[in-house]
């Protein structure tokens, strides 16, 4: 038995080496090597030393400079900004650089810089929906739901058949309490979005308007159409809870969890419901499950499942 395990381990090790050696031996430019190493590093401070020199490296392409900036954005926005500005200097006509600059400036809380970068992106590519989508994302983050909906309206007008933009637009219209408009957009998305997902979005619109009984019917129709649609079961669980059907809510949320084991959202919602209903023992068990499976997300667990 031990010999078999040892042989299996040797085979697996050899396979990994065979896979990695060509990657390591392939000729690379210095920027490619720096990015290759930086991607494997777990923290931004470790990456800074490898990526900062790329700013002065004539071999670095604008795409490489943008990737380097993105790798530093989470913890060294000033270094990321310098790399992005160098990418802009080398490729002033590239929309992607302006979009990255807008994100960096948002992290740095430089609102004028954000506006300038988005304006330049729109000037460079008037028909590109991405600047409008990014503006909507940033407006939503700041709490301006109405402004985000207006930006997504522009994006949807530029890319009416883009399902992802359409669904985001629907969600923002609904959040802005413009339910009739949201339902109208959904009707136009039929044929571009799976029927079950259309039903889920319709249910969300009704749920936001307090029409939970109608929302439940739509969510149940969605999961009947596609029993493996995790988001359908998740939304059904939330709607059942709003109607006071706690057992049905738990069943739906657990089904959502089983269908999306890498997503903690359903278990976190279940724990929050159990706490709200004073089912502390049940909440403790759910928290144990969260901690076992999602130990790398302590903040999410703390916010959704803080046992008194």
C-alpha cells in the first residue's frame, strides 16, 4: 500500500516537473520574467521590488506595464500609478490604459483624475461601452445608484446584445426603483440570456418592490427550468425568508450551496437568517461549516455570522 502511494507520488512529481521545466527554460525578456515571478508572489510588497524597475525598461510593452500596475494596485497604488502613466506615455491611444488609470485614481481617491481618465477613454473609443460600465461601477460603489443606472443605460445603448451589460443594467434599474424599465429591458434580452436567468432577474425586480409572493413563483419557475442554477435557489431562499417560511428558506439556501461549493454566499446568508431568528445553535453549526470551508475569508464570516 505504502509502495503504491510512493510510486504515485513519484509519477505526479515527474509530471509536474515535465510541465514546469519548459516554462522555466523558455526564452523570456526581462519584463516577462519579472511578471512571471510577481504573479507567484502572494503579497504586493513582495512584488514591488520586481515590478518597479519595469517603468524604466525599454523592453516592457504597454500591456506588460498595465499588468504590472494591476498586480500592485491592491497595496501600492502610487507605484501602480507610475507604471500606468508610463504605459500611457508609450501608448497614448490605448483605451485599456485609461480604464486602468481610472481604477487606480479611484483607489487613490483622486476624483478629478478618475473623471479625466474616463473622459479620455470615451474620446479614444466613442463606441466602446467599457468606460460607461466602469463609471457605473464606481458610481454604485459611492452610493450613487441613479447615476450608475444612467451610465449603464449608455453602455447598454452601445452594446444592446451584450448580455452581461444588459443584466447589470436591469439590476441597477431595479435598485433605483425603476422596476417597469427593468422588466422592459429584460424582455429585450430574451434570446440573448437563458430563460431561467430571465426568470431570476424578473423575480429580483418583484422582490425589490416588496412583491415576494410573485418573486417566489418566478424563482421556483427558474429552478424548475434549470435545477442546477445556484443563483435561482439562492434568491428563492431569500424570498422564502422574507415571507416567513424559514424551513423552505434553509432548504433552498443549502441547495444553492451544494451547487456552488466555492461560493460562501449561500451559507453566509443562511447564518445571518439563523441569527436574526435567534436560532443560535443552528448558526454555530453553520459558522463551523463556513470556517472549515472558507478559512481564508474571515471578514466575510465575521460580518455575516458573528455569534453573540
